[in-house]
C-alpha cells in the first residue's frame, strides 16, 4: 500500500540525512549543508501543501470538486518545485562565487 511506501521513504530519507557527513573543506561543507536544507525544505513544503488539500477533500460533495482539488494540488506543487529549483540554482551560483573567492584566498596563483 502506498502509505507504507511513504513511511518507508520518509524513514530512509531521515536516515540518509542523518548519515550525511559534511566535508572538511569549507566551500564543500557549505554546499552540502545548503543542499540538505533545501531538500528538507522542498519535501516539507510538498507535504504541507498535500495536507492542506487533503483537508479540503473531507468536505467535497461532487466529483468536480475532487478534480478541482487535484488540479489545484498539482498546480501548487509545480509552483513550489519551480520556486525551490530557482532558489537552489540562485544559491548554487552564489556558492560558485564564494568558492572562487575561497580558491583565490587559499591557493597560490602567483607566477614567477
């Protein structure tokens, strides 16, 4: 049954997050930390959105209401995923800039 798959997947996800070790190098540690935060944030947003729409399902009277709730859920999740992807890319590009600065500060680019 799907609800058991959800529970298993949630358990596996939490275990993997807890087992993920942060690299010792500063820029990579920041990237891993932000990746984990964004992953958790995305999943939390989707679960929250699904929960809100499930609550609406309890008061439906007609089949077209069910279809509308499903369409709204799909639309809302798509918007949340798109926004999260944009944020992820924006943060990643910012981290690339930070990484370049870190390289300049920690690597000897001097030529003789």
